[in-house]
C-alpha cells in the first residue's frame, strides 16, 4: 500500500516534489529545535555562510534543500530506470570513467552527503556493475523500499562488515566500480580523527585502504540539484591525493571540504558528522570505557 502511494507520488513533476520538500524543510526547521540547532551550529562553525547572507537566512536555505532531498527520492527511487537516468541533464567527467575502464582499472566513487547522492549511484549502475557499501536504516520498514529504489541495473549493495569490504575489494580487483559515502561516521576501529571544517571528526580509513588496491582510480562524484526542478548536473573528478596512511583521513576531509564549499547549501548539515562512535575516545578525552 505504502509503495503504491509512493509510486503515484513519484509521477509528480520534480519541481513540484522540490516545492513540497522545500516547504516541509521549513516546517521541520520551525517544529524541531534540535534540527534547527544542529544546522545552525554546523554552518556557523564551518564558516560557509556566504557574504551578504545572515546565518538565519542560510540555515533556512539549507533546510529547504534538505526537504527537497527527501521528497526527490520519490522520483529517484520509484520512477522507471530510463526516467531516473533522464533526470541527469548534465554529466561532466564521464571520460575519466571510460578511460579507467578501458585500462582495466577498478573505480572507487566517493559520493558525500551533497546534492542528490542517490541519483549518482543509480545513473552509474545503469551503465556498469557497481557495488555500494550499505548500512540499513534505523526505520526498518523503510529498508525494502530503499533497496528497491537503490538497487538498479547492474548495481548491488553489500553490508558494512568485513565480508562486505571483501566483496568491494574483489570487485575492484576485477576492474569493476565500487562506491561509498566518505563522510559517513565509521564505527570503532574503522576510522581516525581528522579535521573537518576545523573540528575533529571521526573519519573513515576505508577509502584509503581501497585506494591502495592495485589498479584503482578514485573519483569524487557529485549530483548538483538544479533550480526549478530542472534535474541534476552530475560531475566526476579524479582524486590524485594519497588517502592512505596516517594523513589519509585529513586529506580526504580536505577534498570533501573543497567540494562542499562550491555548493554549501546542498550539504546535509543536519547530519551528526561530529558524533563520537561507541568505543571511540574523543580527542582530548580520557580512555573509552
């Protein structure tokens, strides 16, 4: 029943879904002090409020984009493959992918919580095998809908476990593509503390370990949400920095900061990027219990 309703709503024009989402984002900003405080605190500390715009104005703009991001998933998850693919009206850097595949190299896509990150993976998986690291949502009822929406074409998801990482390594060594969210907070033993917009953030080390795989090309992927529901501009940029070793997490965050600063209002500032995972000791704190 719920899936049927979602599929019906997915038929609405993208600009309508964005308009509804924009209104929902502002309502949530007013109704949830926690949501509003986290966005305001994150954008203030990150120093991303554009000149000539107040923090309150920018926070409202961020909330509208977060709302758009939620409602656009109806179109991205529940429309037919060809219609989802057509939402990407601009694609820059695809030649980097073709070159890597032509050379028999594996591809590692790093797609942060910026713009419509779901459409990036779907667009790619409709064109090549793509293995994506996946963590089930807290709302268990959402998982089957999420999997139906995300697993398209030649795409597949693997769990955030040792077995899942092994499958990603196997795909890379076979010259296939894998993807992950590089700004996702990892669990204990899976990350290191590194600056992210000037604050310590527990940062994954997996990206660096995968980069070290023989014949692996690393690309930043970003689908920018275009105005008035016009679709998305998807871009791929090659990463040449070494993401492995002690300095790897800091280099990774520096790359992500540069990308986010180009379109800061579309970053998911409501995400608790600075949380301390269970079993991890925060910088300057005593040993974890």
